[in-house]
C-alpha cells in the first residue's frame, strides 16, 4: 500500500511543480514535452520508473521483515496452537 502511494505522490508532484512553477522532475518533463525533447522525456520517465520500482522493492522487503518478526513471536509459535485434526 505504501509503495503504490508513492506513485500517486509522484503524479501529484508533476501537477504541483507545473502549477506553481517550481523546478523539479515534473517541471522538467512538462517542458521537455512542450519542446518535444525526446531524450529528456525518456531519461526522466526512466528515472521515475526506477524510483517507483526501488520504492516498491524496499516496501516489500520491509513488509517481509516485519511479518517474519511478528510470526516468530510467542503468540504465533506452533507450540501455542494445537495440531489440526
């Protein structure tokens, strides 16, 4: 959930940078589209896609670490649950 939310924040950043004239990746992409500067567009989209994949990977690893720590606690140990019949 947190990793996907990052993608929405990137899209919102483009809108905010264009509306308020702030410099950033969103403004760079917007100007490059207007000027038809394809190498800049490709590089910026590749950069954003890389960030998106990296954030999702880190989120998945964090969730796996967190769930493993939760599953190894005493409440989830096999000794506390009787075997199913």
